C-alpha cells in the first residue's frame, strides 16, 4: 500500500509550490510540494477502505506522508477508544506547526466526545515536548473556547511556561481566539496573567489583526502592550 501512495504524492509534487511550502516550515527539509487539498482527497479515499492497515504500515519520510496520516485519522469512523489510541500513536510524529494544526483541526469528532477528549489532552499540556504542548493548545483553541470550558482554558494556558517558539505562538494564538470568542471572560485574564512578555504581546498583536475585533478594542489592545527591553527581545 505504501509504494502506490508515495508514487501518487510524488506525481502530485509541484517544484514551485515546494519552495513556497518549505519556506513556511523552516525547521524541516522533507517537503515534496503537494498541495493540501490533494492530500486531503487521498486521505478521504484511504479512510473509506482498509485504513487500519494503511496507518499500521505508513512511513513518514516526507512531510506529506505524515500529513496524510494526520488527515486519515481525522476522517476515519471508529469507536472512541480506538480513535484515542490512533491519536496517541500519531502525536509523537508531529515535528512542525503545519501537521500539528491540520491534525487538530481535522479531529472534528472531538465535538461528539468533548469531555473524553478534554481529559485526553490534559497530559499533553503538561509535557516538556514542544509539539506535544502545541497539540494540546491547538486542540483547546479549536474546540474548547466556549462555555463551560473557557473558564478552565485560560488558567491552563497561563500555566504553560515552555520556551519553545511554536509553543509561545500557539498560546498567543489561543488567547487571541479566546478574546475574539469570549471578550468579557478573556479581558480580565489579559489584565492579570503570568505570561512572558513575548507571548503576551503576541496575543495582543493577534487580537488587533482580527477582523472580528472593533477598532476601539484594537486601540485598547495596543495601549496594553508591555514595553520590552532590547535585551529581552533578543532573548525571546
């Protein structure tokens, strides 16, 4: 099964798109240059067939092969216990923001099992691994920014103190989305938090970039920005 799928991916690779895609994910060097809609189409086909054999045998030499596995897991039909096992097996393969974020967005069955998935992602938020934490954070921002979870999400985000760039960016993104969705709940948190300066200021920046935030609120966000010394900026 693996060889035909790899052949399909190789046939879909676009040299020019490869340069663009690789520039967006600077920490990896194994991008073929296949567009995500094409990968998604293959994933849907696999998910209607013997997807278990595929996932058991799948390799990940190329970025697109790992992304394909991520998308297949999001499309399959199975009981919750098996789905959680598949997710847990896949998470250690995540080594970039693109696979992480696409994987999380595809796990739409979280909406059917919110409490079980909530409990499942908690250990990842306490991990010391960059992309395990990002997985947990992006799951929060995709599925848990409404009541009653929002009241627990903000304290959880505040407890994350990992120095990795893609963790900080995920936390900032989650906080900005929390503000967009739940401004009355999130504003008190923005005024009283223990975020590092980089993450806090990046969250405010992302809020100001949202088209769903009023000009008045954007101005308020700009006024709340922390002044950071040049030395601190360099360190961050």
